[in-house]
C-alpha cells in the first residue's frame, strides 16, 4: 500500500529542524518528541519541488486547533519575529503545522498532557510557490527593444549642404 508522506519539508526547513534538535537541551517533552519525529519522518524536497499546498517557513495560513479557527498567521523562525500575525517555529503549534499539507491534520500532546488536533485550513501564501510564479513570469517575458535606424551619412567627398535639388537627378 502506498501512502502519501505525512510531513514534507524543504531542505532549508529540515536543516533548521535538525539544528534545533541537535541544540535541544530541555526535557524530552511533547515539543522535543514532535521535533524528533519531524526530522526523522519527513520527506525532504528542494524548494522548487515542494507542493504549493504545504506549509513551509514563512508560509501564511489559517488553521484549526481543536475546531477553533486561528489566523491567518505566518510561520516564522525566530520568536523575536513574533507579532500578532506570527507563529514561531519554536512553539508547539508552529512546529506542528510545518510540513503539513492543506487539509492535513496532526494530533499532538499539549503542555498540560492533553491531546489537541491541529489542521491546516488554507494556505494564503507560500514563499516557494511565489518564487516559482515570479520566476515563471520572468522567463516568459520577451524583452523588446526597437533598433534605432542607423544614421545616414552622405558619401565621402559630397557636402550635405550643397544640395543640387531634384533636377540634378
């Protein structure tokens, strides 16, 4: 039986998660467990190959957490980037959403030990898809530069101000 991968990460996102896992010094809690699972079980894709409906770093999305709608939020790498519309990768929600496709869900353990279901509702924008679209447009644009007519110079030895007029022909 063939099944679709549950998590899909770009090479960059996977490297970031790998580094986070290597540097993790806290307890082996729900976050550390999910982080290890994402690093181990994800299918890794080049940025050009990641589907447009998959959550990557800096993706803007709307999601459900236990059937309550949240967002739109942007998945950000650094907690210092957090504002009203940012969801840091270092949070359990941010980590859970990374690598999920639109419509996919993930059951996770909350900080208090209870279960929670997170589901991607809609991807508003994904940086990799936007880059592909911009690249596609740039490659399909044909630049047109009209050629300037070459200046007409009179043959050597003829004075252009000495015009004999139409009868001379």
